[in-house]
C-alpha cells in the first residue's frame, strides 16, 4: 500500500478506522465465525429440539450460545447458516444459576458489557432501544426483559422479539405459565428446571439448548442427553483442542493448571466425578485405532450377566509377548434374553472362550427347568469356561481386579479400540460414592475386570490358512464403527 500523500488522506483513513471500530463494537454478530464444533452445534438446531454443547472452560461455549440467540432474536442469520431460522419475532428465555451469573455472562455477551453501554454485545445496537429494556430487581444492572427488533428474510422490520432473563434460583414455580419459542440455559440446570423449560416450548414446537461444563458429573440432565436416545436430542462435545483461538502452548498451560480430578471436565468437557472417580487416566492414553490382530494372539470373551441391569460383553486379545490386553469389541444390551446376547456375540467370535462371573451359578428357568445361568448360555452355543472367572489363586476380589486394571492402565498394558464408544461412556462414569463402587452403568467395566482376571484362559481359535495350525482367523476393519471378523 502506498503511503498517504497529504493530510486529507490521513483524515479519511482515520474516519474509516473509526467507522470500522464502531462496527466491530456495535455489530459483533456480523463478525461471528464459529469453530467447527460450534458450527456442528448450530446446524443440529434444524432437526433437534434439545441440544447440549458440553465443553470445557474458556472454550467459547457461552459465546456460541449467545451468538445463536442473537440470530433468533434479530432474524439476522449468517449467509451460510444451516440451523433453524425464525422468520417472525420470537419469545425467548435465557437463564443461568444466579442473577450475577446471568448478568456477567449471558447478558454481557448478548446486550453488552457493563460500562460499555447497550449494543456492545452480539445483539446489534440498531436492534435495541433504551425504552424497551427493563431492569430486574435485586441485582444491579441486570435486565428482566429486553425487546429486540426482528427482521424477516427480506430484511424488513416485522416486530419485536421478547428476551427474558431468568435464574435457576427462582425455583420451578417461577418458570411456569409462559409459552416460548427458544430457551437457552447457560450452565447446567437442576432437572426440575429443565423439564419446566421443556414444557414452555411444547406448544410452539420450539427449541431448547444448553451450554455448560459438566462439573456436576453424571447428573440427571447429563444422563438424559448421554443415555436416553431420541432422534430429537443431541450432544456436541467440544474439547480444548477444538478451541481454535488457543495455541498448543497455551492449551498445555491450561491443562496443567487444573487439579488432576478436574482436568477432563474443564478441558475436555467430560463429566467430572471428582475424587470418587475410579480410573483417572486420560482417555487418549487408553484409546487406540483398530488394527489387524495377529494369528497367534489368544482371545477371550468376558461377560457380565444382565438380570436387573444391562448384559455386557467385551472381546479381548492378549499380546503375550508384551503382556498387553486389548479390548476389541463391546456389547451392551438391556431388556434382552440370553439367546439374544449369544446371537450378538457369535458373529464376532463364536469359538472364543467366555469368562463369566460367579453369579452364573445362580439358577434360572430354562425350558421348564431351573438350571445354572451359565448352562443357558452354553446351550445357546457359547464356549463358556468350566469355572467362573478368578485369579490364579482362585480368589475373585473386586478391589484386586480394579487394582490390576489400574496398574495395566498406568503401564500402557490395557488398551481399548477407539470404536468402543459405550465402553468409554462407562469408563467416564465409573466412580465411588462414600467409598463404595456405584453399581450403575458399570457393566462393561465389570466384564473387562473379569477378562483381566481370567486372561490366562484365553485361547487362539480358527485355522491359519497357510500353515494349517489352529490359530486365530480374525481381521479387525480399520476406520469403521465396528469390528469385522473374517
């Protein structure tokens, strides 16, 4: 660029810079460029009624939520917007745990930061009017209701959207009665608040979305999104690696700054189980891509019987040369019969021996007779081991099994194929309460423990097509969602 030749050019440049500065302060929405994970979250609004952006601290989750709310309130969607659009003014609630939390986070990003004036947030200044912004009582500078100018797809003013700020501490009763189009919950709500918010959008076919760091662990709200499948509900998990504004050096500094038991929640958006979490190793140190299993590695199924809880099975391979165990595949089924469990396992290794827990000796009705549960599975074609899973000395202590798993994780001698998503879901949730293991959503963890205990019972299966030796005939497909066994 050529240097300006005279004072008039300098004045014009100064004016242009001032215009740009004003635009950047009062029209922030037009500068919003979502990261990949944020874009994924926005796009899901087209088909999902309930959405959760579960992310670590300082990764842009609140800014993401505020940007979407500003678009719905104003009708000013980005040109490449793929999420849901509202062509008419909306009635919306934005909420957080307390009034201070609302004012200092969601309100700041939407309306503007204290001291900078209204219109310095993501809602453009031209869409706000001081006489249509009403303060709440009890917390200074906290708004109760803000009316926002809405424009249709042809940029014509077609009314005012109504934005109301709420808090969880108000209690469920103060959330009743209203009919809404959009609800944004910034930080995790109690379940009764969440269900009341759902009720507010039921008559309009509206949407509800949440943005929070899961510091409360596997709460009712988190479990709803993670474990209760619905085509109208979705979770997007955003980690520190998805926060594109952070350099690798800064990411490392942030990770090191948090206590170990909070690290995954605050940087990876993984529900925190605090000091009660049984396994505290990072998933990235356990998870590996699938690979082809050598013929000479012995295999073992390990199962946890499902009577009043889900049935679980893990297929494991043992590299005896390095003494490393690999979880190749996992199955978790609820409300099914032993014949269904066996049918799910056999395509992935029908000749593989099966380790089972001591309660397999309990009797259940089968073809009109009471027989041990293990015999039922044997009758359905599984190669059940003669005895239940134990250590070599005949013991089967749970704590000893967990200690062995801990040691293997620490030494890198227990790995899990990356497609075993249900296994990792349980791994994150596996925890103690008041010193005792919580016996919920622990079925695959229990099966893995039996497999580690009984690894000496694993066997090679099939026939080597070259040598004719009785060995594994198994192939794991790479980059697929499941194992494919030849």
